[in-house]
């Protein structure tokens, strides 16, 4: 089975771009202003059975905000959750069996005013 991670990333980017109220980036431009969301690191591992080839893609999504407090970044986290958790996703060349939310975290960055939300998802595909 071919590595599904690039096709999964493209599908997640398209889904988040359509569903969220902010810009979504893979590579953040220098002139980007918060709030925005970035596609983060991923891992791919074998999730095959005796009869079907499959992969488990673990993907991290980041939300960034300079709002005074955690409200905005938590609202973005909820939007990300609602867009992906147990939702349909069309991935070219693969069938998505399930998307599961793994965890969310909110962090105040060392600059003292930027808030960073982290959401991790497991995406199970067959192909």
C-alpha cells in the first residue's frame, strides 16, 4: 500500500479550509496575521488486517491566536474538532474508515501574548 499521508493532508487541508472561519496553512506566510490554523506533523503506521491493507495517520493541527486570553484559540479548537472528529473525509485513492480526536491542548507561548491550541487526530484509511 502506498503512503496515504500526503493525500490525507490534502484532504484535511481542504476540509478545514472549507469549514473554518480562519485561514489554514501548511507553510505560514511571513505576513500572516492571527488567528489562523496550521497543519502540523504527522506519522503513518501500518493498520492492515489479514484481508485489507490499511494505515493509521496521526495528524496534528495547530491553532494560533493573539487574542487576550484563551477564548479564541479554544473556539478554533472546537471548530477543528467539529470539522474532523467522526466526520466524512474524501481522500484520493483511499477509503477513510474513521477519524478520531485524540487530544486537545492550549498553551500560552513564551512571548506572553500568543495562545497556541493543539489538536491531534487519528485517521484510519484503507487502500
